[in-house]
C-alpha cells in the first residue's frame, strides 16, 4: 500500500482566493498581536517529549495487525467475553430477545448505537429463527462495519509539485504536536525533507517541544515570538519550505475549541496566508482527536470539521483507551477519512489507517489479544 498519493490537480481552486484576512501580509517584525487572549488555552506545562523507543522491534509488535489489535484490545475483550457468553457451542437461536442483548453488548464496545443497530438488523435479517454461531456473528458484523467505515484512501494528499503543506488542528492536549513528530518521522524515513512551523505561539513549552522533535528527527523549524501571530509563523514556514525546496511543511497550531469563534477564524487566517505562498496549500488539514475522550472526541470532530475545513482525522492515543471501537462512529458521522492512528508517545507509534485491517483486528475472535 502506497503511503502517499499525489493530489489531483485542483484547477478550480484559483490562486490567491480567500477572504480579506489574506490581504494583511504577515510581517515577521510586526508587534505581537493577540486578538484572542480571552480564549487563551491554559498556560505552560512541563515539556513532555518521549524518548524514541530504543528497540522498536516492529516484528514483535505484530506489524499493522498487531498494532490495530492493541488499539482495540478492550473492544475485543467485550466481544470475547460478554458476547461469547451469548452463544452456546452449537450456536444460538436468533430471536428478538437475542437481538436485544446483542445490540446492548455491541453498544458496550464503543462503536455507538448506530453501528450497533446496523449489526443487529443485519443479523436479524440473515439469521432470524435460525441458529447462529459466534463466528457467523463476527463475519456478519465485519461486513457491516467495513461497509460503514469504507473511505477514500488514507494516503496523504501530496502536492503535484513543490512542498506539501499540512496543517494540524484540534483541542488542547489532543496529541497534535506528538502526531506532527510522528508524521515527520514517517516522512524522514522516506528521505523527505520537512519544515515545521511552530504555530502554537500561546505556550513557550509548545515551541520547545516541537523544537526538540525537529532536532531529533532532522527537520527544519520556524518559530515565532511567544504570544505572536501564528499566521506569521505559518507564512514563514511555508515560505521557508518553498525557498529551500522542502518536500513537506507541517504547521502546528494551538489547541482550541470549536466554540471559540475568534480562534476558529484564526485558523482560516492561517490557511489563507499559507495559500499566499503556495496557492493550492494546505493540502491537508488534519484534525487530531484524543481517542480517550470517547463521545467528546466525536463532538469535537463535529465542530471542527465544519469550521476548519478538515481533510482527515488522526485518532491519537488509541493505545491509552484500547477501545478503538470509537473509530467506527467517528468514521460514520463525518465525511472525513481516518488517516492515521496514534499508538503511543514515541515518533514511531503511528499507523496509517486501513479499514480492512482494523475490522479484521476487531473481529478476529480467535487471534491473540
Ligand atoms: P497537543 O496539545 O495537541 O499538541 O498534544 P501533545 O502532542 O502535546 O500531547 C499531549 C499528551 O498526550 C502528551 O503527553 C503526549 O505524549 C500524549 N500523547 C500524544 N499522542 C499520544 C498517543 O498516541 N498515545 C499516548 N499514549 N499518548 C499520546
Ligand atoms: Mg501542541
């Protein structure tokens, strides 16, 4: 599977279009201007930058399947205990009562009521008044979930020529900066040059955190003054990427809530100044969601995808929850593809999302958990 895909020529996107925010050319030397101080995210915390895993042993982790398996371990546990208990060895008669219990247990896996209902209905349609085994259930459920989760490729959209620009957005602490380190790691492994833009200018620690990653991963970094205009940093980062003919430019942003209108408008401004440098950028606007936030992650995605024109989701911290089932409603409710999942704090703890592998990891009830 190719990791990256060339972006289709978007000739409809006229260079330089955008709102009036584009007109004020960001100036590196302009005085610190912060029109959103009332919405400032909480202040500095200690900089946490995980050490790279000295011995990653990808084989021992079982490759992609093993990684997905880890992400859905608790979901699989529910299937392998409570759901298994629903069945007798020779199979179970599918009737209304069975379907009701099945629905309740499926909801318990974090997949959400919609997908749980779809599984119940599919099972009812195919097996009502007949006996069904747990393996037949796993098969029927897999089919339903693959259909629900089907998405365009999770390959990143890449510029046809010149640097690819990726903006990374989300609420505070969702895993944006760490995900940027992971993406940088992937790009560097492919021999691509990367320029990072430290667009979280609210917190000095955020710049420090990204700077440490840049040094470790061999990326260039553009920083600004603390409290300065993040659009200026984004502009300079895109400019540097263009000047140095870098392959990729990744722009970090401060955490924000979709309800903070001025901060959401600021994302539009950042996007527009990037466009001034590279007209068809940003090529990706990745929304980083914290999988441990459960339903909250879903409501965040709802607000953000509308307000920030996101192009894809990075589902971070799936190792923390192991209830990877949450990826299902996230995929179902939004028109956004899940592109990557985060599985830890180190730069290599990332996997490109793959629906088939994910569903296989979820419903392979005989595999090791
Ligand atoms: P940001 O505020 O959105 O930039 O979030 P950070 O990238 O700084 O991450 C916040 C915290 O979550 C840090 O302690 C990270 O190490 C941690 N974190 C980020 N991604 C993951 C992940 O995939 N798994 C785990 N376990 N921790 C993560
Ligand atoms: Mg950050």
